[in-house]
C-alpha cells in the first residue's frame, strides 16, 4: 500500500486556514498530508499516525534534528535561494538553457549527454561524474514520460525546477517541529509563509508546482522503481486536482 496506510484523500480542519497567504502556503505542501491521511490546512494533524514522540524520532532519524535550533536551521536551508544545486537541478538548468536558445522547439533528449559533457569539461569533472549524470538525465526523462501518462505533467512540457520539493517539505517540517514540541505555531507560520512565497515565486501554477514536487521526491528516493515515493505523490496530486474542495481549485496561484 505504499508508504502510507490510508488511501490518499483530502482532509481539512474546519478551524484551519481556507483563504489568504497562509492557506496558499499550506496548500503548497499539501501532497504529504493528503497522501498520509492528515489535514492540509493547519499545523496539527500533519499525518494520521504520529504522536509527539514519533515526531521527535522522525526528525532525529531523518533530519538530524533534536532541538529548536536544528529545526529552525533546517527550514532556513530548505527555503534558501542559495541552496547548493543537486545533480538534478544542474541537469534541469542545462536543459532550460538549451530550450531558451531555441524557443518554440521541443527539447531533443539526444543532446543532453553533450550538454553534460561540456559542463563536466568546464569543471574538470571525472568521467565517472559524466556517466552518473547521464544516467540521472535518463531517469528524469523516464519519470517525465510516466508523469505525462499519469496526468501529472502535460505531454511535451518538461519540469523546469524541482524546488517545489524543498518548499513542500519545508511546510511539513514546520508542522512537525510544532508537533514535536520544538516550536510554537507562530514560529511555524513564519516558516510556512516563507516556503509558500518561495513556491509561488519559483513556479507559475499549481500544476507546475505539483509536477516539480513529484519529480523531486521521486528523484530523491525512488531510484527509478516507480514505487511508493512516486505513486503516493501521484495519488495525492490526483486528489488535489480533482476534489472540488481542494485548495488548488479554490485559491488562485498568484496572491
């Protein structure tokens, strides 16, 4: 049944946020609670299975966070514009620049290895780095093809950035810190608003943000298996674009 024990569904707190910047920011992190059975629009009940002790164990084991300072620092790194570029980010940037040089023309995946080779030569990177990045590029392409089949990504529209994954994680990490006892809701709201504003700035629509999140999470953990790190995110996407009560259908992308 994937990473989560419940079928993806939209849940909200009647006393939570439905309008305004905080609602928008919570909605930019809605994949995880929707997949995990939690509410999307409030700090508490981010998932359906964790108490405070579970949250502290999760933060310690997955993030190395054991106190408020560690929680705050991790959130600031996730939303920092100067976050070090991953291989996936480098590969998407190479493709973005190539497409900008030929506007209106589809990207030819056959030139990706040449772009990677030029990038590696300019940095004196070892041949092993080139080989690994070519494999990563092929994996991105395979995920995008599957995402198009699954209705997450329009056919022929590549993912431009996976920063949505950082920002979506930040929304939920802010919530987990409160539930673990490392912060109060006011502190969490500040981080959630920052993550939401960054997501809005880096993406042009709920659809684009969601595709970036799905690809980012899959590339981080799924290892090309199209397993639960991919399928659970797709299931959440389908709920969030299909449920009439979804914030993605009731909040404009630009606020």
